[in-house]
């Protein structure tokens, strides 16, 4: 039977690839984003997920029309890089509103339409599992998603609603180009910020996985009777995670900082 699948950020990138895969499998996919999906206007709901009224409004519309939500994919998110000290407060607030509050609001209003057997799949990131310098705001917004997933997995287990996090590594979408870049520095960081950005930008040109690979991982968890609490997408990141688990945290942080921290202050 066709499932009703709600995907936030289904208008591009990972969300679009996931929407396409679910549609190919015969499910009804409803995308929630700030821009309409021109290809599927009748299945596209325009809302800013950080706005409670807008979220309540569109989820109510979906609930009244389809009467249930079988799968919710909390995918919409934004990226930000920079020294935490120098990130303007409005950028901090917006990142938290979209990446954390957005997932909370959509879940909160969707749950009344979700019954036994329904699934919530939160798109986290490997940045929610490992820390990296000059990316702290994004890392801690995604680690909040990890924690929200695990708490809700327990809270909703009696209701038999399954909750899982999918943590992609580096994916080829426009996400890195769209991320907020705070390149400000001061005497504390010197050229570290510039070098950390250069590392990321160089890395950005490298081999990133296609969004379809993440879509497959999301679909696989949606179809499992019981999903895993979280899955990492991207072979090298699975290995890194193993290292993070086995090595002392001080070593992991020192090594990460050596590669990503922009070197010594000058
Ligand atoms: N790309 C990567 O390397 C990577 C790696 C790990 C995890 N992730 C995570 O995967 C998710 C999707 O990333 P992506 O690479 O597909 O990014 P993307 O190509 O930039 O797409 C982001 C999607 O989120 C929507 N969105 C952004 N802000 C929104 C808001 N306030 N309200 C409603 N929708 C909003 C965008 O649509 P509108 O602009 O139309 O609103 C868009 O559809 C994010 O949560 C990201 O953190 C990405």
C-alpha cells in the first residue's frame, strides 16, 4: 500500500533524491520547503520549518488531506562555518532555529497523524558524531539531532513509532556552497580561520558521494521493521567513527585539529 511520506527540504539535494526514490517505489511524497518543487507542485508545501505557525498550518493541511503520515524525514538543514566566538548572534539563532527547532516543530505537529508502524528519520551528519574546529555551530546542532533521535526512540517505543538518525559524510549537493561562511578572525586565531576554510574548500572539490546513496540508506531504514538507532553513510566515515570510539578523546581531538584546525596561530 502507498505510504504517505513527508520530507522536509524535498526541493533539492538529499531531500529531492530521497523524494524521487520513494516516488519510484510507489509512495506518495509531500515535500516541505521554502520554495515550491516546480516538478510536483501539488505535492509541495511551502513553509519555513523554523516558523511554528507555518509548520502547524501545513502539517494540519497534510493531516486533513491524507489522514496519516507513515514516514517523516526531517532532512532540511543549513550549514555554517567560522570561529564560534565570531559568529554573529543572528547566525547562531537562525542555525539553531532551522537545524534543531525545525525538526522539533515538524515532529511535534506530525506525531498526532502518526500511528503504530510509522517512522521518523532524522538527517543528522557525521558532524553530529565527531567534533571539528571552525564548524562548531553546525556540529552541535547535529549532535542535538542525534540526542533528540535517541530520546524520542525511547519515548515512542511503546507507541511502536520508530525513530532513527541517518548520518551522511560528504555529499555532492549545493549544501557547502550555500553554507554561511563567517571568515572573520582576530589576534586569537590569526590565519587559522583562513586555512581551515581553505582545507574545507579544497576538500569540497574532492570526491563526494551522490545524494542518491544517502537516499538509499534512508529508504532502507524506512523499510526495515525496526530501524537502527543511527547509520553512517560513507565508508571512510564508518572507519573514522570506529577510531573515534577506540582512541582516547584527547588524541582524536588533537588529530582532527591538526588536519582541520588551520595550523598554529601566526
Ligand atoms: N551535503 C552534505 O555534505 C551533508 C552531509 C551531512 C549531512 N547533511 C544534511 O543533510 C540535509 C540536507 O542537506 P543537502 O546537502 O541536501 O542540502 P541542500 O541541497 O542545501 O538542501 C537543503 C534543503 O533544505 C531546505 N531548507 C533549508 N532551510 C529551510 C527552512 N528554513 N525551511 C524549510 N526548508 C528549508 C531547502 O529548501 P528551500 O531553500 O526551498 O527552503 C533544501 O530543500 C541537511 O540537514 C544537512 O545538514 C548534508
